[in-house]
C-alpha cells in the first residue's frame, strides 16, 4: 500500500484516501472499538463530534439557508461531503452525503461506526447551540452510503 502524509482529495464517494492522518484515525477507531464496550466507544466518538462542532460556531445563523451554507462549508473544507436539510413538523432531517466512508481496508467497519457517532455528536451540539430543548434528541443511521440524522422527538 502506498502511504502519504495526507490523503489526496477524493474525486468521488467511492475513492479511497489513505494518508497518515486518515490511517491514524482508522487505527484509533479500531483500538477504541476493540478495547472498550460499544456504549463507551460511542460516547467517546460523540464527544469528538461535539469537539469538532465547537470549531464551527453558528453565530449569525438565523434560518435554515444560513445553517445549510455554514454546515456545507465546514464539511466541504474537510472533504467530508455535503448535507441536505429538511425541516419537518416532528424533526429536522439531515442527509449527509459523499462522506469518506472507505479510507483504508477496514473489514470490521470501525471507521463507519466512528463516523456515525462523530456526526451524531457534531449535529447534536450544533442543534443545541441553536436552542434545541432537552426533550429533543439526535439519532444517526447509515442509509446506504448516506448518513441520515434526525433531530426531534
């Protein structure tokens, strides 16, 4: 396998980027997933997502168009795809597409497990920063190559 410090920009969702940081992230995900109970691993990855969200404060976001633009700019800068927001009566639905879901050989699926919880933590943090109440919760699930996040009841 050819190694490099950083992965090359992906040209499509099926591209695999193996760089030093991506490999370290995958190795970290594998170590955490194999060393601690699933609930503990999930909590760790949720916390990472919240920490990532804190890097993109949402000042000035007062409508869904501004939120959509801010979130897409954040994820696109990381080469982590793009989002589509839908506001319903019961929940805000986020479809997060074109994620780097295959960064290196990962037969156990640790990267996908980590990515799901990291995104859940990030979006939950952002929605709470926008004033979401404690009764609402964020739930993430893979739907094919797309992560669907629901924030609501």
